[in-house]
């Protein structure tokens, strides 16, 4: 069975600790990350958050906040990200290899007391990845796991 989801939001970060700018489309560059976004590294080229995980963490923390506050580049819905290291996501025209879990930092406490802890279980804070094949990603695009990658842990 092939799981599929959807791109719900896209953000670029113009400066370290700077605001996240919402965009309707973004270009992912092979081996680099999101064009126009700072703070990328060879290992952490793009960051991805699942809408369902963000919403659950907010409920657990008794808070409300826009998902842009998590500071990820891509917000998706419809797919589980927990324990997916090594899997490949097809996002719009791009392919992204999941490198691992994004550890929630103390900045989440600035949003709401308890949010950092609420993001820790089940990789709720999202994942980071490397761009294997670049391309344009748009809000509304489909997201799915590349066939042949290790099966989803659920």
C-alpha cells in the first residue's frame, strides 16, 4: 500500500534566527537544500514537519501556534515521519532522503511552556533531509514515499 500526503505549507528563512517567510512554491536544489533559505548544512538541507504531529504536540502543551513557528521548511499532512531515517520522500518534483529526527530546541518554550517536551515523542518535531533530486515544490503538491525504500514503521 502506498501512503500519500500533501504539502500544506512552505517557508524560507532569510537570516539565522530570522523570520520564516511563507511562499507558495520553493525550489529544492540537489545536494544543497531550499533555494533562498539560510542555515542549511550538508546534512540538514531541508526540514519537514507533519501537520498532525504539530497539532498533537500543541494539544499536549495546551497551546495554539502557527506551524511556521516550528521553523521547518515544509509542512506536510497525511504521512507519518517517525522512524523514517533512510526513506526517500517524493515531494512535488523533488526527492528528499530522510536523514533523521529534528530535535526540538529551547526556542519551542518561547512559543508555549511544555511545547519542547511535547514535540519529543514519536519524532513530532519533524525530520531533516538531503535533496537527492531537485525540483519545484508547491503548496498542494502530493507527497509520498518512494517505492522500494524500507517499509514505513507504523
